[in-house]
C-alpha cells in the first residue's frame, strides 16, 4: 500500500487494488483522475522493499525510487498513463 501524510497530519491511502496494479496503464490513468489534485507525494514500498514516492498530477505521474543499489531513479508517465522516460537523480547512500 502507498500512503501519504498531508499537512493536516492525516493519512490518506491509495487502495491496495490500485497500488498493487500500478504496472497497468488503466490504473495509472485512474490514479491521475482520483488523486491528480494531490499537493504532496504518496509514499510506500515496492515489491523489492525499496522506498518509493509517487507524485500524482492530473497530467502525469512521477515515481521516485530509492533503489537498493543506492541510486535514485525517476520514472515518468504521461497523461495517458504511458511510460515516458527514466532519469537518475544521483545517489541517496552517498557511497
């Protein structure tokens, strides 16, 4: 499950059936429709136990992964839920 802490100190969650099916294009489109006005990132873990932050906008999603190898990977998805690109932001472990 991916969770988000808002400024109001409440926890908002993305339902498991959506978070677990993020790999599906139609789920990413649904996330943008339902959570596209979110002002902060959703946080959770992926299947590899890596910390992920998901920024959801009405016109796209950015998935930031703190990989086990120390690198920070950014995956970009467009307004149709299609994968656009991947970038690396540097290292989080500063080895």
